């Protein structure tokens, strides 16, 4: 019981820290620019995935170079897809093939269970960002990349 309570408290703390950090990200002044926001988003993503996979330092040392290479290939693939205006089904098939291609490299760094958690964590990260963007749109706030967000504690930017 105490161990499960401890686990729940750790998860709640992580979620609140992530939420707070996300709020700070959106609160960056305009001078921070898209590069700074992208860098901060990437840092949050690393923290989120590390937490979701419960990576040991040894696993993380091997995992992140493979993951960064995978992400680079995925970004290039998506950019190419947008330029060609291909079908969604073709894109999903290409992403699946890329994941299959990288699976062996990932399994040299992490277990099969952690690889499965990685796939779920990537979807969870995207869902979390979409929900935050939707919440901001419904609140009448401009999207994150074209203006600074409110600073925590009230007041406008």
C-alpha cells in the first residue's frame, strides 16, 4: 500500500512538474523565438519519455543516440511526405516500416516492454500537446508558436 502510494505521489509530482514547466514554456517572451521554444519542447519530451520508460542511466546513454537518429529520419520522412502530398495511409505505412527498421537498434538498448512503452509514450506526448493546444484555443489564447503565453501568477505577456 505504501509503495503504491509512493508511486502515485511520484507520478503526480512528475505530472505537476511537467504541467508547470509547460506553462513556463508558453510564457516565454517573444524574444525567445521559435528555436528556444523548440529546444524547450524537446527537453520536455526527453523528460517525459525518460520518465515513461523509467530508463536507467546506462539505458539512457545508449537509448538517446538511437532515438535522436530515429527522430531525424522520421522528421525527414514527414517533410518529404508533406512535399509530395502523399496519402495518410502511405505515411502510416512508412512510419510503421521505420519503426520496424529501428526496432532491433532499440532492443539493443532497452527491453521489448520498454520499446512498447516508447510507442505508447510517443502517442501520449502528442495527445498531451494536442489537448493543451485545444485548451488554449478554447480559452481564446493564441497558439503557442505565434505569441508568448501568460506568465504564471496572472498578468499578460
